[in-house]
C-alpha cells in the first residue's frame, strides 16, 4: 500500500481515548501517527500499520 503524509488511516483497534483514526505525520520504515481524538503521537512499524489498516482517506473527506 502507498501511504502519504497528511492522510488519515483508520486502524482496527481503537486508542484508549476511543478514536480509530490517525493522521500520518511521517512515512518510512516506521510511521509517526497522531491520534485524531486526543493528539497523542506514536511511532509504529510499517508492517503493523499495513496489517491493521481498515481504510485510508484524505483530510476533509
């Protein structure tokens, strides 16, 4: 899958704040994601994001 900075990904498991959606801040072997519910940022491996991704959308859609 192709991911770009600024896209919104919906992941399988929800964050403890209740949100399923994350904004991509950095792309590479590791992704930096920001929770759209609370703003928490995490680093996750590309493999984990590709496995748990349930959808990708552009911001504003």
